[in-house]
């Protein structure tokens, strides 16, 4: 893994973590409930949409109580453009209700409690712990899972396995910004289908594992 620091340094210059995603930006003034809800809204949605939909929703309902009281049809309408609005509305309602009844309307600050709420998976739990509570954990989304595999840093099948492996090989000084850098890089260059290898700043260090087609 001798190239790992070189790769991270090159990527962090090109995709600085100051160009943050909506969720990354929210860590600057952390409000755990809003971070949790925005993360749930961001699943399978574009970043721009997450920001817009979160703002729309929080203007009307920004606490577990308010979200649990809002009529489902109205909630679906508010979050419609984030996609999968029917399922997301159901999750938002359920999560809010769980927070009220089991956690005194607060968002838990430990992984076990977060994962005990249906609808909150490992990625969402780590986003909340990292961005809302400033804990040193690795939120692994699809980009953070795909790219280290292509780089040959690890060989894993799921984001959960990637998280465990990265914890072993990634020096802790990179953990905080890893997500922001790899999400930007994954969206712009190392895309899921046919990555832009010809424009890639780290091409000479990449063995392109499992890449069948590139541009
Ligand atoms: S060379 Fe291609 S596969 Fe490797 S990191 Fe760059 S874009 Fe991704």
C-alpha cells in the first residue's frame, strides 16, 4: 500500500474536502436530527436534490415530533423530488417515532442504538457519528466502496467489509476527509460505469481492477 498517501494527497488537491457535499457541509454546524434526516433523504438521490428537499422539509418540520405529526401525503409531497418518496416518507415517520419513544427525541450518539432503528443502516449510522458527533469513523457509500477495490487496496463485496478493511489500512489522519474526497472523485471521474481513466489524476498508480470499459 505504499502509494496510498500519494494517491490521497493527489486526490485531496484536486477534490479538496472544502468542496463539500450537503451532508459534509452540515458537520460545520451539526444538528444531529437534520443530519440524520438529510442522510435518509440522500439515499439514491443527487446531492443538489438532497439539499433542496431537506430545506423544503425543515421549513415545515424540523423535529421528530413535527415529522411524526405531518400527514403522510403532505410529507410525500415535500420530499417527492428526492425519489423513492413513498418509502422514504415511511422511513422518516418510523425513525422519528422511534426517536420520540425510545431516545427522548434525541439522536443516539452510538452505533448500536442507531442500528437498532429500522431504516438506519451502517452508512447512515456512520454519517451521523462522523458528521453530527465528530467521531472518528468511516462512512462508506458506493464510491468509497468501489474505488478502493479498483485501486487494489482491498478486495471486498460489501461496503461493510470495505469499512472493516479500510479501518486497518487507512491511516487515521485521512479518515475525516476520506468520504468527501472519494465521493467527489467517484461522481466526476471514477464513475461506476465506464470511468474517465484518461482524465484521472491517479491513473499511473491504478491497476484498474475489474474495469472492463473506460473512457
Ligand atoms: S484510473 Fe480509472 S479506475 Fe483507476 S482510479 Fe482512475 S478513473 Fe478509477
